[in-house]
């Protein structure tokens, strides 16, 4: 792993940490649907503001692009669902919200390696699979084992969604580019969120978009998506980008133990420390 890949990975880790913490703060006053709507509203604001500077990223759409476009639409549905589920789980346990993707990482990396021929070394596969096993232990014996029945269902569903997200990211970014892929998937996510807003007549979602915390949540989410998707195209294989994304968990767990009193600091540090240890093989060829 070269210095640019490492820097991109570290930036992903820290931006996801800040994203997790802003969502946790937001769940005190806002519903998961409201947070999700704000995320995609400000994501589209960010995309619209950057369009004049990204004209070289626009590509023509033809029959050869059907598969990645379908992948982008699937991503839109799954991403909307995953953001909502993360907010739901974070209400009970911020640590569980960030650890859900570990099981996904183990399974998703194998799918991408064998089906999409993703450029992963054996050591990187070992790291991903090891973190996947750690995720299973976390769910069965760790903090996630104390989630409510609803929380556990959300954890399992989020795990399945992240596996699918890893796969469609590999297909979509390769077939389009990170910016076009983001426009289609995020636009579709916002459309879903808006339809739900109209159906449930939650017009307060629109009125409160100028809330400082919702603005912060939305902008941190947008920055994170830009960095993650850009890195997937130019610096990191999809699975390794998702691995760095998961490494925000040890930081979130440490903070959650002391601020939100989630489980014990010793247990949180144990799972967080093991996550860092199992991830070390990604640094080697």
C-alpha cells in the first residue's frame, strides 16, 4: 500500500467517525427518516454546486451502460435504507451502528474478489475475512447482543444491505465513474425520501432543513460520500475502502463508552483493538 492509498484510507476512517458522531447527536432530536432526508438533500446540494467544475466527468449514456446504471439505482435504494437503519441502531448503540458492516466486509470482499475479480492480495482478503469473523462475535457476544429485537433485526438487515452495496459499488463505479454514479444513486435516494415525506405528510422535514445539526449531518455525509467514492475509483479497491470505513468503529466505540456509557470501556477497547490488529495486513503487499 502506497502513501496515497494510506492517506485516502485514513481520511475515510476519520470522516466516517465524524459522520457517526453527528448522526448520534442528531438522533436526540430528529427521527431516522428526517436525518436520512437531510443527508440526501445536502448530498444533492453538494453535487449541484460542484457540477460546473466536474463537466469532464459527464459521460454519454448508451446500451453498454445499462448494467452500471441499474447498479446505481439499486445503490440508491440500498443507501437510503442503510442510512435510516444506521440512525435507528445508533439510538440504542452507536457502537453497534458502526460495527454492523464488519460481517458484510468479510462476505462482500469474497464476492467482489471471486465475481468481480477485484485486485486484492491474499493478506488483504485475510484481513477482511478476519474482521468479518470479529463482526459475528460482536453480534453474538458483544454489545450488539444486547440490542432490542428491533435493533437486532435492523443490524442483520443492515449487514445484508452493506454486502449488496459493496457489490454494486464495484459494478457501478467501474462502468460509469464515481461522480456519475453518485448523481444517479443519490438522486434516486432523495426521490425515495421525498416520496416518503409526501406519503407520510411530514412537511416538517422541509421546514427544519436549516437546523444547524441537520446541516452538519448532511454536509459531513456529503463530504464522506465524495471521498469514499473518489477513492474507490482512483486509489483503493472497493473492499479496502470499506475496510477503512469500518476502522472508524474503534474510535466510535471508545468515545461511546465514555460519553454514552455503552457497555464498558474495557470491552469496547477489546473489540476496537482487535479490529485494528486484524486490519494490519492491508498495509502489506
